[in-house]
């Protein structure tokens, strides 16, 4: 893209389909945008589309409503990626209020801050270019009450340059809406990030979630021991641990080590690894590896991050790097060797493998390097990826980040968070099902139809959870969705906009008579026939009230199949029958299930009497008579 111009809105629907997690993130961002100001972080792993998510949000919101946007990044590639993403997604169904908007890219190779115009809607700026001339924004900001700011790769936001820029902006604009984008806000970043983004994480999805959904590849980890022994002084060791910096003498030794380099080249097999990104130690190492790969018949290219104050020289470096990246994207070269440049930004979905020839003490950097190979099949990448680490002997003096261990730690942390979330969800279900449990205990109420269906069909697929204000008091409401009612609720919710328009309902429904009338119509349209479990009229009324206030469906929380199976009493009953448990063994087994901290039974059934009653029903369904009923 050129350094400045107008992005015209394309008068058709955007063909790009967002992933589920991106839609979820946009809903959250839409909510926080209701505040006058905020400072939050959006966390989406590399390959999960955080740039697209942020651009879509700004196109649909800020830019659509003629608000000014400042996009900050620390690398030129990130600036160009953002600009391209805005251009590719400016469609009429995303931007409904405007025909177009003006953008400008500010960096050493694009335009200078002196060229900023008052009419610019979107500035995409290198933080280094701006830090020296931050006051050049004053004329652009004059009279503005609100400013949207994006900090790309937000784990860098605690740097002094960002601090200087953000402090100046805060002094010029009353309401600052600051959103940081990052793949990995690790604990080491937490203190610094919380100072820049005190409103914490707005939305987060984990690497393992995206792998399960096919958006990221399934990684295979390999380790190659080089047998290269390296020694550090205490001072070097301390500096390396603090700054992730390999002393130059040791870096040169690693870069020129013939056996180590030969191992790296011999390890590569195109049929297995496909197109591969190699993270080299330094420029010397990158050039040595390039020469060795080419001698072995492998086509490869090198890109290197270089710092210079010479604008012409910088443009030349940039053009050279872009040419190499294009060759890799077109499949003309199989290996892309880089130094300090491909950890962030740049879309290279065809990458199947990464070779980690440089160690790091940074969990953030390691995750970014791994992420280069994790673009999944749904995102135009590969189903599987290879992460190959070359391990040197540092005599156990340095706590290097291990790729496989890092992924496992993230998974364990995520599983712990998920377990807490599942328990909270099932607590909500338990309270919503109390009436059903009580009916099953009441002999005067006929529950034979409910008892007759498979128990798993009585466990919800998910729920709509929301709050309603009733006579000034906020009350929570859960609509449990079952196999029997899911299709009916999906249809009802899809029809609600047209339904409200047809009945000329604008604003909140306050009339009980009108609410009853509308509920009756919905029941006749959507819930005819025998449904077990049945729908509840109160749920339809609550849904109508929510939609009348918010003009959208309430949030839906799905339950994983594995979590549903964890409270399936038919399996418990089957175990009791299959194992031929005696009365005392049955009681011991049931007590263990009820009291186990890992079990969901005590949360889901709320009281043991409800649990026992329904277990007895399942037992009676398996055998004739009631001889296996547990008292």
C-alpha cells in the first residue's frame, strides 16, 4: 500500500467469515466501547486473527462513526499488515455509515509526521517515528473529545517510548480508548502491562482452544542435542537471564560451529517439514546457514532486522526483506531464515515447521516463534506442525524456555481455569433445575415422561444466561437448552427482529398483557408438539424482555459433551449393575462420587436427595423391579 490515501468502502458483503472466538471478542469490545474511556488488552494467540478482530471492530465502530484512530506498532511489517487488513475488510456490511475514510502510514519508509492532515481518520504509526515528534499530533487532535488507540504487540507497551506517547495523548484528549493486542501476556509482563492497561484483559482465548477448533495446527515437538558445551561468567549469566541476550563471543562461537550447523542442515527433510522458518542466532549465523542449505540443494532466503537512521538504507533493507518474504509465500523458496523479525506480524500460513536454533529465556518470544508454524487448516495452513529445537549444553546454568514444556504449562493453566468455569456454570444449572428435582420427589406429580428419556437428554446442551431488572432489582435468569428445544429456540431467536418489527414494538416491554400475548404467539409458532424436556413459558417471556431492551439475543454458554457426560447418571447406574456391587459397595461408590472434589455431581444436583432419587430411577430402568434401588 502507498503511504496515504482514501480507503473506499466496497458496496457488497465482506466474504471473510470470522471465527467463533473473533465474534465473541467483538461482542466484548462492543460492550466496553460503551464506557467513556478504557485501557484493556485483547489476547489472541499468533495465527488466531487478533489484527483482523481489532480492524473489524474499528471499521464497524469508531471509523464508521467518524472517530479518530491511532494504531501504534514497533515494526514496519506490522504497520503494513494493519493497513492492508483495514483495506481488505472495508465492506458495506461492516461500515454502514460511510463511503470511505482517509488513512496515513507514518514510519521511516513511509510518510513523516509533518504530513499528517486534520482530515486523516486513521493514523498507522511507528512508535519510534512518533516518540521523537509526539507533539506533531496536537493539530490532528485539536478539539477531539475521544481517541481510539491500538497498541499492536502490547507486551512492548511498557517501553519508555510508548509511555511518552501515551502520556502525551492522555493530556490532549479527555477520553482515551486504549486497546492492546498481544498473543501472550505472561506473568513476567503482568506488572508492567497492568500499569499501562489497568482495566485488565477484555477478552482472551488460549492456544489449546484454537488447536481444538482446527484454527491452529497440532504441534509435534522434536529436540536435537548438539553436544556443544558453552560456559558463562556469573556476570554474563545474570545479564542473559535478565535481558535474554547471548554474549557476542558465545553467539559467534555458536554461529560458526561447524558440527552444530551441519546438524541443523541435515535435520531438514522437505517431505516431512515442508516450508520452514529458521530462527537464527545472529546475522553471521543466518548467512552461514543459508550457504550450507543451498549447498545441500535447498532453496532458502534470509531476512534480517536492521537498525539505521538512514532513510534510503532503511527502504532498501525493507524492499529486500519484502522480496524474500514474497518468494517464500509463492513457494519459490523452502526455508526462510530470519533474525529478530518474524516473531510478530506477517501472514505465512503455509509454514509447516519452525527450527529453533537460538535459545531464549522469554516465554513471550518462544510462544511467538512457535506460533509461526501453527496456522491451522481452517486458516489456510496445515493440520500438523513441527517445532524442532536445537539444544546446547549450558551446564544447567540458564533456565531456557522449553517449547514443549511451555505448551504443556499453558494447557495445565487453561485446564485449571476451565475447571473453575465449568463448576460455576453447573452451579447455575443446579439452581435453574431445582423445580424439576423437586417435582421428581413429589409423588403427586406425574414425571414418567421425563423419566422415560435417556438421562443425557435431560442434561442441557447449554444455556442463555442474563440479568433482567424487575421493579428496580437485578435478577439473573437462565434458559436451559436441551436436545428437544435447541432447534426451536434457534428459530425463535432468528425471527425476533422481524417479529418485533411486525408487531411495532420499540423499546422495553412493560405491559404484562402485551408480554403474555407475544409469549403465546411465540409458543404457538415455535414450540408445537411434544417436547421432553418441555419449554417453560417463563423463559420465553424473559427472552422477549431481554430482546426488547438490548435488541439482540442474550449470550449463549455451550456445554462441552465431555462435561455433560460427567453428570450422566445412566453411566453410574450401568457401572453399579455391571460390577454387581453389593449394598455396602454401592453406598461406598456413591459416597465417593458425591464427595470427590473432582466430581460435578454435588454441584449439579445441589442436594444428595435429588441425586439419589434420580439414580434410583436410572437403576430401575436398567433392571426389572426395584431390587437394585439404593436407599
